[in-house]
C-alpha cells in the first residue's frame, strides 16, 4: 500500500507493477524539477553538460530550457547564440532553485510506441483515457473516441477554474470561521481570567469573613472562659477562707485541750465554740458545688458548612456549537413559533433573561393545530432545543394525570372550563357527567386547509393509550410495562413516598376506602429499608 501523491488516497500496486499505473505527467514534471533543485542547492561541484572535449568544466549556471548545467563557456555560448539567447538561465544558489518552478516549462511529450517516437501526444483517447499521437489514432485507437488534447484541456481548464472559484469562496468562509474561532478562543481566555478574578475575590472575601468569624468566636470563648474562671476562683477563695477560719479556731481549741489551763479555758472557752459554730453555719448556708460548669461547647456545624462549600459557585457556559462555548445576552436569544397549517402563521416570543444562564421564552399560539418551535442564539439554532410541539399535548396530558391522580375516563372528559389558573397553582374541577363540547384534549383531523382540532368530542381511550405507548417506545422503554393506569399510580406512589398526609392523600385521589387507596401505592426501596432499620437488627 502507498499513498497516491495526487489524490492522497491509499492504494495498492497492481499486478504488473508500477508501470501499469495511470500516467501522471504533472507528477513526472514535479519530480524532474525537484531533481534539478536538489543538485542546485547541494553545494556540491556539478560538471558542465555541454562540454564535448572530454574535459568538462564546473557548472556555474543552469539553463531551464535545455535542462543543462553550463560552465562559463557554455553560458557565454548561450548568450552569443541568437537561438539560445532567449533561454532562461538561473544561478546555482537558493534564489536560482526558487526560480525553477516559475521558469521551467514541462517538456513536449512524445509517443512511446515503436516507430512513433517523433510524434507528439496531441490527442486524447476518451475510450482508453490515454494520450496518443496522430499515428496511434489511426492504428490502435481507430474505432475509439479521440479528441484533440487542446479541446480536452480547455474543458478541464474551465472545470479547474470553476473549482478554484468555489474553493476560494469556501476558503474565504473557512478563513472567516477560523478568525471567528480565534476570536472566540481569545474571548474564552478573557472570560476565564474574568471568572478567575471573580472566584479569587469571592474566596478572599469568604476567607476574610471566616477569619473574622473565627476571631469573634475566639473572643467569645475567651470571655466565657474568663467569666467561668473568675467565678470559680472567687468561690474557691471563699472556700479557702472558711477552711482557714475553721482551722484557726480548731488549732486554738486543740492547744487549750492539750494544756488544760483553767485560765485559758475560761478566757477562750466561750469564744471558740461561738466563732466555730458561726463559721460552720455559714458553710451550711452556701452551696459547696462549683458555681460554674467546666464544659464549654461550641456549635460551628462545620460539616454542614463544608457540604455547602463543596457546592459553592457555578461555572456557567452557554453552548451554541458542539465545539464552542460563548456568553450571550438576551438580545441574541430569539424564539418564534410557526403554524404547520394556516399558511405558516408566525408568533414571536417574549424573551426574559434571568442573568444566570437561563431564559424564559413565552409564546401564545394564535391558531389551533400543530406548530414548530424555533429557538436561536445569535442566529444559530440552540442545540438540543425542542423544534416540534406535536408532543406538547401529550406532555400536558401526562402531567395533569400524574399530578391529579386522574383516571383515563376522568382525563378524557375534562373541559377547558374545568381549568382555573392562579398565580402559583392550577385548579382542576373533576366532574363525572359531561357533554361532548369544549373538551380540553381533542383529536386532530385532516381538512383541506391542513390539520385542525376536532370541534366536538374528546380523545378516546384507545387513541390516548396509543399516543402514550408510542411515545414510551420512542424513548426506549418497553411499552408492555406501561398503560393508562401508570399515570395516576405513578403520581400516587410519588406522593406516598414523599410523606403526604394520609387524609389529604385520600381526598386528592378521590378514594372512598382504604383498600382502594392502598391498591395504588407501592413503597419505595428506601421506605422498606427504613422499616428494616427500625427493627434494630
């Protein structure tokens, strides 16, 4: 295998070798030029090709017409000859090598067939895709489609010129795209540096705040500790004074008892019991328990703060292309809704920029029937944005049935007048007896003007079930596992596992008995695990 130098595709050498490959005259010329250029820039001594006396001199120039290296005598001979003086001669240096491509012209190509060597290849055989000489057109290509090479060349020249013009246009667009990409890359770096500065500033403020809070907590800790220490020290000193007083009188009493001097007993016998009893009574009137607890606890809740810190901040990126993220303003976001019928009536959207990377687009259709939604950013379609609203009706059905625990027979009988929208909620009035007019969910019918909503009657059970299961299958789920019962049951299970109060739960589902309610609820794995944990196993 080798790579073709013309089409740059990998190919294998056919049976018979490289000689049977299609002739490439352009490549042959390029190889010839490259060979001469290699000699010119090699800085090695090259002998003159024109000297015939057997003593070739060193070449100093190269003749692009004769394809010969010439010494000084050969150069002078070219200059003095009327025929040869028109030839282009280049020096044996880098500049001369660069001039070869513009000065050398391809040779005239002659036929390689025996006895045809003096005939130029002036014709093209379209049957064989070969260049042939006049003799070949008569002999071996007599019955083939043969055209003069100049005619074929003009045709190819026009095609090449057209391709070049197309290429220039495409290259201009690609160059513009490259410039835009470079600009975006620069903007990404600028945005990165801006975001980096904001992150550093935010965390510096956060760090300062934490340090200030730390100082406050340490100051409060020091104050509480000092207060406790002071109170305990005062209490201890009181206890020590009492111990000292008691010790003083007990020491005096012990001395009197040891000496047994009547004078001392009479002099101090009344004082010592009185003072000692007074001190003991004071001890009984106070608490001997320390007036301060030694524990000083702190409630920092660092774990909660750390969890919040791990979620602190968001890096917002707005993707327009698969390979490019740019920041956009609300003026660049546009939305419109086109009716697939009614002559493609267009409704333009109101766009609200929340300044956090999200946008609210509000559209109100003016006609009934299917619509196409177009959301663009700076003229480009937003990747993964919805562009077809045919499934919005089904989405509304699923949402209402799920949130309202609505059975299919209740769902298909809903009327527009049963729905009341409030500021933060929606009220659905569920009734059993219905007429066929004003239904909320109606089928589409095909008319001369296109699709439109059926005037009377709502969706049937079979139609609604088919719509739901077809959509479930498109999402990659097994439709055999689902049915119309799945919508109210799913809502009931979600509410039950969320811990909704039982009375409210039963009233919302309009169940008259516990058994009817319990038939809809399946506990989640987490609820079963909580039950197991409560067993204390």
